[in-house]
C-alpha cells in the first residue's frame, strides 16, 4: 500500500512539473512584443527633372542581395551648372517578384520618415517639396538648386521615427533628428 502511495505521489508530482513547464502560447497576461518588421531596401532611385522638363537625370543605388554579400552598384549622372531640378525618390525591394514599392509605405507613414540630403564639396541645396499630415517634411519630393561646376558627394539618408520637432530637423539638418537609419547612400555628385 505504501508503495502505491509513493508511486501516486511521484506521478502526481511529475504531472504537476510537466504542466508547470508547458509554455502557454495564448497567455493573455503577457502578450508578445509587437514586431516592427523593417522592409528590405535593395534599390533607391533619385529622379532629377529640370524645371523646364528638358532633362531627366538619374541617381541609382542597387544592392540586389541586401546588407552584406555583394557590394551595391551606385551610379549618378552629372547635373547641369546653375540649374534647378524637381527630385522624386523611389524606394524598392527588388528581391521579391514583383518588386515591393516601399515608396508608398514611406508616404503613408510620412510622420515616421524623413530624408536628409547632405552635399559635400559641391554648391548644391535641397528644399523639401512634400509634407506629412502634420506639415513636417518627408523628402520623397524636393527641389535642388545647383551652382557652379564641381564634383563631390551627396549623402542621402532615410530616418525612421526622427524627431521632426527638434531644432533644424524640418529644414533638413540631421544633427538633432535621432531615430533609426533605414538606409544611407553616398552618391557621387558632379556638376558640369
């Protein structure tokens, strides 16, 4: 009889241990943290159209395999001296078929995104031409003014959740923007 009691107690303890260790996947008290899946960006294109619509120039960043692996291919056509261009940015994930147009998501989530443009070594300025629902810049559309001939670079950065109210951010200064960098590309910039 004592052996049976010990056996029952041992089985009961084993059952409680098994039940206690079972993962409760539907635990309403501790929900899983929300996932913020970042989109894979394989392609960024800047379409430069002269104000008189005579010129169409293209800057392109293509990284077919995403981060790591093969190096991206970066191309940039020369821009004209003393010119003004309307610039439109296109952002894609071309690793899937058909390509995923991330531009649409950036526009829809405009309050959480902003492009920054930092020219170096060239007389160039970029002014935002689009805004989010709060009247803050996004940067999918901008107007660029080019000065004298020269060559240098322009760094184009897309920030996720920047502080658009911080000093200088709405005028394009990335210094106080914060947030996370979704993508940053350094394009060669030739003005001739």
